[in-house]
C-alpha cells in the first residue's frame, strides 16, 4: 500500500473486510443448503423402502432337500393353540412342531411339513391381487407353479385360496429335489391381512390336518 494516504489505506481495509464477510456468508449458505437437502431426502428414502417392504407379499415356501420328508400327520395328533397378541390372531398347530419367527411372521415346522403365517396391513385380498402376487413370486422363483386363486369359505369367513408348487435346491449328495405342495390362504379383516401357507412334500397326505388348522384361524 505504498504511496497511499492514510484515508485510502483505511478505505481499502474496510473493503477487504466486507468481501471476506460476503464470501463467508455465501459459503455458509451453500453448506447449509447441502446439509438440509440430505437431511430432508433421508426420510423420503426411508419411507419408500418401508412402503415397498410392507406392500410386498410373503415369499413362497420351499422344502429342504437335506431334510427327510415327514409322513402324514397322524389322526390322533394333539394340537395346541398359538395366540399372537401383536398379530391379533390365533391358530392351532401340531404339538411337537418347532416354532420360529416373530408375532407377525411365524413358522411352524416338522422337517418338510411347513405352516407359515404372515400378518400385514392392507386391503382385503381378491383373486386378482393374489394372482398378481404369485405371478411376481414366479418371476423370482422359476420353479413356482400355481393354480388360479378362488374364493372359499372358512370358519372365520371368506378367504382367497391358491395352490402352488416349488422345488427345493438339489441335495448336494444325491442330487434329488423335494417338491413342496402349498395351499395359500389370504384373509382380510379391518385393514389387516393374514397370508397363511400350508406346505407338505408331494406324496404326503396332510389334507385333513391342514383343513382343521386353517379353519381354526381366528382374528382376535
């Protein structure tokens, strides 16, 4: 600043200070905008993920080729009642079968005899919606084959029923696959939907036991 008067030096210093303040404000505004944008987009992304997960139908049951297929459920089989307060339902299942999962996603199993109950929220199912779900599952699992869904009457009311078949992965030793025959029932009540899959290996007769189980289903 050689050759400048004291007043000129003072004016130059003030101007430099103002430039620094403006630059600082601009930088702060850009940073705040970026942070705000990221923060506001996170809930939206989370909501899309939640909606997608909650609207998807339960996957198709599949047998385990390394597990021996069980025989028929005996006529003198004792049944117990599973009641889910969170799911708002109750259903009978064979004594001695293992239970796994959660209150809203429960599986009862005896080797390759499987019963799977999933509770979601949504509109009451129709043959068209169930058919669309199974078509979607079929695109993921090529071995799935299913019949046209129909409306049936259960002890708890009307339901949509469809039958599908899936094949297990091959046994690593024998190369054999197990074909699982599954009856899927979907029931709706006051915004809740129950999807119940009752699966048994092909050639095993659990018709009477499974009929009793599905008719034991009750909303609570």
